[in-house]
C-alpha cells in the first residue's frame, strides 16, 4: 500500500514539472529570420514628369480668339452698354451702370454699376468673350459684388467661365452664376442693350 501511495506522489510531481516547462523559441535557421537580400530589387526608370499638365490647364488656357456661332447674337451683344443689378434695381434713384464691349480677334467686356447709396455698394465685370451663340454668351473673367453688409464690405467674386443667357426678344443677358458666393443670395446681374442695331442699307439703284 505504501508503495502505491509513493508511486502516486511521484506521478503528481512529475506531471507538475512537465506542465511548468517553459516553451522554447524556434531555433534560428538560414531561413528564420530571413537573411537580407544580396542586392536590392531593381526598378525601371519611370516616365519623365516634365510633360505632365494640370487637369485645370485647359480651363486656364489663354483665349486667342472669340468663337462666334451666331452673327445675329454677336451683332446684338456688341451694342450692350448697360448693367442692371437686381439687388438695387428697385431702389429709388438707382441708375444703370455702364459696360463696354470691345470687338476684335478677342472681344473684351468691362463695366461697373455703383449704388446711389452712401455705403459704396457696387458690382463689376471684367473679362474676355470665349463664345457667342444664339441667346448665349460665355465670358472668361470675373464678376464682383461689393455689399457693405456682407463680409464687412469685402468684394465677393464669381470667376471662370461665366454664362450670360438671353431669351426670345429680350434685351437682357443674365448671369447664370449669379449667386453671391458669400451669402448665397441671387444677385440678378444683367448686361443690357437699348435697341437693336440699325442696319445700313444701300439706296436702291435707279434704272
């Protein structure tokens, strides 16, 4: 009986020692950890970057001529001489501003309207004409709105390709991008002509 008890005790001691045996780290081999490469990987020469262009390059390209798809519209737009600004159009004493359309290989547009009030509000346009089509004029440039009560009187501008549209027999080309970028209000910025140009006709020949 004593032998059985002694044998059982030895088994318990041996089992505990086996359970507490610490695990050993994997032995180092020629593949663990991996040896450094004798030569770094070779890379082919990349494409030169000196010919890369910005995706905005086309929009920033200089206008070399004004495209005229409608002679009739161009004839009307050449006579535009007034600016009307919806923000102050109904204010008593307000007067239209002036705009000059200069014809050439590249047409230009420049003008300004000042409020008659004492706060110095104004709107202005400065740009070149990209294209003239039926009821539609595209101008590359900027339109600025200066309102004393917005952004402490700092002019708020819309710029880039600006689209002025006319409908039917209207005498007005209205800026499509007319939302003031500072407060989101619709400014109703218009370029206006007074009357259609008079075509000079040669007198009839007498027989």
